C-alpha cells in the first residue's frame, strides 16, 4: 500500500510540474504523464482488489 501512496504523490507532483508556467519540454512531460497515469491506475486497481503491491513479498 505504501508503494501505491508514493505513486499517487509522485503523480500529483508530475501534474504540478506540467501545469507550472516555466515547464520545459511540456510535450515530453505529457507523454510521461500518460504513462504515469496508467501505472498509477494499475496500482490503485491492484490495491482495491486486495492484491499485494509490495514487490519484496511476491
């Protein structure tokens, strides 16, 4: 679950970097945002269905 919370925090920071007025390489950041969204969605879905998101226990 900590991994999921960390990814949510990183996703929020990524959104802040994209919408900031001084964001360089904004188009590349949008591609990274889309990839991060899919990874975050997978982890949240895994946490909801009760799967183990911690790689050291798998």
